[in-house]
C-alpha cells in the first residue's frame, strides 16, 4: 500500500485544552498570545477572565488542537513569551470523563413507606408473580422493554486495537450516552474480561433476560461474525453488531443519495472496498442486497479473489466467492480504473489522492478511517464529485449514530426478535429520506447527527419492516391505546 502525504488534520474539540494564563496587564500582551496560538495552528474557541492580580489578568483560553503533540507545542511556545505565565493546562476531554459519563436515576419517587412497599417488598412480589405466570409481562413491568446491553471484549476498540475491557469502558459509556440522547433508550456498558468466543456467547446468553436487545461493539474479526451469528440463533431478542451493520446501513443511506446526484444505478456500479474486516464485509453484503453486482475488496495482503490462499478466514472465503466477478488479482490502483465508488474502511495512506483520477466519471469516495481518513478531503477534492468521511469536521459525516438508536428504538417498540436484512434496508432508506430533493447536494448527502428527524424516521421504518417480515411480537397500538397497567384482571 502506498504512502499518502495528506494535509494535516484540522484542530478539533476531541483535542481541546483550556489554558489558564497569567498575562501582564499591558497593551498588546493578549494580542501576542492570540497571534502565537494562530501562528502555531491552534483554533481559539473562547477567552474568559478568571481573575486579577497586581498588574496581571488571569485568563482562561480554550483552544482546539490537532493532537497531544500539537497542544504541547503551543504550551511550550507560550511559556517562551515575555510577561506570560502558564498557570495550568486542562484537557477538556479528560475533564468530561472524570467519574464516568453516565449514571442510573430512579423513575419514581421513593420518599415514604408506601413508596417503599410498592417499589420493593412486599408489593413487588405481586409483580414478580405476574411475570412468572405470564412471562411476556416482563416487557410491561421491568426495564427490559427499554434496555440494551452494550457488549465488548475490548479486542478492537476504535483505531486503538486490542486494549482490553477496562480501557474500552469509556467508549462503551459514550455509546450508552448516544442510545439515551438519540433513541431514549437505557443502555448499559458491559466489558467482558474474556476474548474466548464460547465464553462471550455463554455470558451474553446468561445476562440476556434483563435486556430487550444486545449491541455488540468493538469485537475483532473474524470472531465477531461467529459471536453474532450464534447469539442471533440462540436468543429471542435483537442482536446487532454495530461496527458491521450500523456502518453498512449509513454507508448505504449515503450512497442512495449520492447516486441521485450522479445519476447512476446500483446495478451498474463498480465498487472498490479497502479493508475487508467486519465493516467491510457487512457494507459489501448490504450493497449487494441493494443491487450492486461488482465489488472488489482489498486487505493488507492485496486483492481478495476466489482461490487466494494467503491470510484467509471463513468470512474472507465467503467474500471471495461472492465478489470480484472478474477475478482481479492486481493492485488497488488497477482496481480503481473505471470504479464508481471507493469505500475506505482501512486506515490512512491506503491510496494516494492521484489514484482517484483513474475512477469513472463523477467518482464517489467514502474514506471512513478515523481519525485520519484513507485520503484527506483537501487532497481528494480535485478528483472526486462526492466525498464523505467519518469525521465531524468535514461535510457528509458517515456516523453510526444515525443508525443504531433508531434501529433499536424501532425493534424495542415492536418487541422484535431479530434485526433482519429487511429492517436494515428500511433504516438506510429512512435515513436517506430525511434529506429532501431541494436540500440534496454534493456536500449534503447524509443528515447531520443532531437532526431530530432521523431517529424517529428510522424507528418507524424499522418497526414497520419488522412487522412486515414477521419478527415483531407486538403490533402497532390502535390510536389512543397505551401500555398503562390496569386492574388485576389484566394479568
């Protein structure tokens, strides 16, 4: 794979510092501070007065930087300025994570003996027996109806790799926050101290009675395929590996809208996939389900084709048997000749920007490696019609948060036993539909993650697809009907 000398990444809030500076109260001193920060590439967000001392003003300056080294460079340069003292440096991201990012709160008050007798003993015994006598009541009378377990073994966390369950916990907490914020779902981070597939499967099955759905997260391939397949077979609640299917759904949604702009059909596309891991396989599968016929995939070894023996596993064998119809064995640069979509799910430096010049007219590039894409948008701009990444600081962010809250919301609402292909395709169409024909353009093919219409549209479409495909155990409420618990006769 070639080296790509892309432009430096932009400063972002993910590397955000608050600098407390003691600045001489003399004309021009603050200007020297802000000028230096700008010269070194920092992005100033706010300047606040924190206090006064004799002949000095204490100011808090919040800046976004590119990475830790960039922040250290800015601090060092500020320390060299005359009449400036760096009092303290706070990393805003670490401050957000202090003590964790989520907690559990009660839904009902617990202030009196009456409250206690209903919430706990002796009144709770009646509720227990109502579930014992009619097990489906667990959805009405417990947190199961709105709870998802976020399960990881810490083996493939973001771009960090196999960092273990404790180090994975901040990511799983963040995932739980997203479930709550966008899907109004209570999600619980569960990081397992094992990477044995059988033990993971057994553990998840044993805790499943508490949850209405299982979200698998950051489990390395190919183990993630086996774990998901087995759990889907052996549990009666939805199991969803978001790294695979969440990515795939949002990629398909973005492609639906991109094709409206370039006026191409799914069946006519040539797609080059860089990175055939969990996400690469899932994206390829959903693209094929949507009508794509010509996909060529690449891993670190090279092109994947029928008969390749090096660095294969059972999922890559499947991939080889169902893609690359022309049996290409060459380089990714050769595969890009005449390609309509480059789908990057690998890492930075996979291709050079100039390689994109070989693509078909109106090329589409989804470069989704994080934090540094396979090719930076600035470098790709001369060669592509539509560009998307996984980053929030560029247009067209392909982000799983557009998918999983709505998918689980819809699945929980209809008590689905599975999240099937029909539900995933419906979710992709729903995400794409949020952007109207008047809004659609090259820099807006996918909704923003804070668009309030997305989760609602996805949930509605997913529940409808679940009912149509036969995996919903609860039909839609007639107008005016609610789940309020009635008199004893209801159970």
